[in-house]
């Protein structure tokens, strides 16, 4: 029989037996949480069904959020456009052609208020996929809640706020690594004091994997980033058990079903040991790896797009069997464009059918004791530990990224995978096998093309009507804090409340801290 391996290069045996399964693991809810972070997992409450959405203007995205909530979604997840992710206003020349294209354009407090119009922030939790300017968008969210009369200590949600993976895999960074890490630890401290229920970071393997990493690399590089953030926070004077319970993670789920279930179980066990043995955490909640999952965008194909419904279902089921705390399922048409309402609703229904009809939520960790799943959990963990040890030897995740090592590992894995696809060794149904000569026709979502002009006009009105002197004074206060050692979120909040724009706030920090320019390696 030919050699069969997982995406991480782990050989799959034709048959697994009891002696392959390793030691039995403690029950769910018990250290090291291999089988889940809660004793009964989904019997008490299903995972949060959190569909990622955002496009064009705040008004149009607001309508999509309300549509999804009406369909039974249980949490919000905001996609921001590229200018917002890079801390640029919509009328900045560098934003031309990108406003509202891959997410919603947010320039000011007024836009944020529109985005959440008629959505009670005290009753829903919101995840925001934003990194370099994460603190800015979080403060805007807090200010909108203040307008709604919702106390900050009642807000629940997550900001991604994971800058290390931006340097390694995604590219929406602004500032150099050291001031970026300061901004993250300032956010940890601010939230601890004012927004205690907020998850202050979502340490992300999703983008690392989507860039081409294997399953073992995904968890190794993600947990190494987590180690770097914990180190930075401790060095900033924050006690580990005060901030660690609000750390969260974000992983992808790929079609390689058994390895993905094993990956989630291994990541949970590894993080528990890291927090207890390396950092001396005492609280159970400091050791629990809680994570959001998104099904794989990279696995979606433009060819035969309805096949993506099946891929997404398999990936979602793997995430649930792996114990995810929240889940986004992709629309089948996302290889072609933003999801239509029909595709978004079907993606949500996929989760609901798994949750309410499949029976897999009735018991915690249903695949526990499976010879192959237990063996794969051990094997993925072993490969990931080897990588973490290499990163530790380089001086940690930041140093490994600065040296380009992480990036080269991801690129090598991506290249190897593509070679297997082109050779036909890795089958992609509808692409390199079972292809159709005629493309399937599916409706394509067309976003508002006038959003750039609308945002520019809105910004002009805002600047004309606000108190310009108060804005300038507040921005100067932010500049002074950035030049010194004060927590920058306090003067930043004042500037945003005075209606300073996202671009103006980030512009001040650019002036003080500079912009990151990666070293090019050929």
C-alpha cells in the first residue's frame, strides 16, 4: 500500500490499535484540557455561531449583521477594509481602490455608531479582526457602548490584536515590533482596568495556516507567538493570572478531518503545560486555551463552487469535535467574491444543523479514545514541540520572525503543497480531478462601488463640524504619551471621543514610532 501522510507529514497507518493510542486523558474540564476546557462542553451551551461579515459602508454592514442575527447567529464578527486595517482614512491617497472592498470602512466614532445601530452591545459579543490599530477600534466600540448606556465592564468580545502573525504571514502591520508589543500590553492593562470581560488578543494561527503552514506549524508558530505576548506582558509588570484568562486563540479548520481534530486537542494540552510549567500560572482559567475557528478560505475553489458546501461542513464538524468555543463557516461562493445573503445564511444553517441535528454536541470530546485520533494528537504535539524548541533557541517568536525563519518555513510548506497538487498527489475535487469543462454559474455579490466617495464626503463634514482645537489638543496628548511611557489608550480614547479619525490617531503614532519595513530576502 502506498505511503499516506497528513498535511504535517505524519504517516497514517492502515490500521490503528489500542497500543497506538497512548495514555488515557483526564476528563474534559481537567488539566491539561486535552478533551475540552469545560466539563460538559456543548451540553450546557453550544459554541457561539459567529459569522464574519463586513463590506462597503457601516450602514450596509449593519444591515447584514441584523440579517444574520435574525437568522439565529449568536455573536458578531467584524471584517474591516484594508485602509482601516492599516490605520488610514478612506480619503487618504494610499486608500484609493481599497475602501470597503474586503471589509467595512470605519473612519470615526460616527461610523462605528452606525455600524452597531440598533444592536444592543450589552447583549451580544463582538469579535473584531483588526491588528495594528486594534486598540483604536476597541476604544471606538467602548465609546459606542457608552452612547448606548452600556457600562464598559459589561462588554464582551474579542479583538484579534495579534501583530506577530502580521509580520510572519499576513502583512497588515503599521509600526515596528517593539512599539507594537507596547501597544498590545497597554491594551491588556487598559482592559484589565476598564473592560474586564473582553478578550484582549486572539492569537491567530488561521492566517499562518492559510499562508501555507502545516497543522503542526500552525499550532507551533501560534503558541510561540502566545509565549512572546505573555513574556511581554510580564515584563511590563502585569501578573500572569490577571491577564492570561483573557487571552484567546484563533485557528483554521481544514478538510484533513482527523488531523484537524487532533490538532485542536494537541494545542489545548500544549498551552496548558506552557502556562503552568513555563509561566507558573495558578488559575485554571489562565491555562485554558479557548479558541475561535474559521473554516478554510484557502480550501474553497472557484471551480464547482457548490462543492465548497461539503468542504465547509467537514471543516466545521472537525472544529466542533475538536472543542471550539466559537465558529465561522465560509460561504460557498467566497472563492468568487463576498458571500451573497443566500450563501451567508446557508453557512450559518450548516452550523445549526451540526449543533441541533447531528448529535455530536450531546457528549464532550466524542472521538476520545479513537486509536487514530489519540495517536495523531500525540504526533502533532510532538512535531509542534520540536518547532517551538527551535524558536526558543533563536530567542523567541519575535526574533525568529525578524530573522525570516518563520516566513521561510511557511513558504516552503506552501510550495511543497502546491507541488503535490500540480503532480496530482494531492487531490482537489473539481480542480485536478473530476473537473468539468463548463464553469458553474452562481450569483455573485456586488458591493456598493460608491462607498469611497461617500466616506470622503462624510469625513469632510466631520472635520468641518467637530471642535478642531479640541481634537488637536487631544492628539498632542497622545503624541506626548507615545513619546514617554504612559499607557497610550487613555489619551487615544480622549482623541477618538473628540472625533479624531482612525487615520489621524494612527498618524500620530506613525510620526513617533515610525513604520515597519521588512527586510527583503531572496
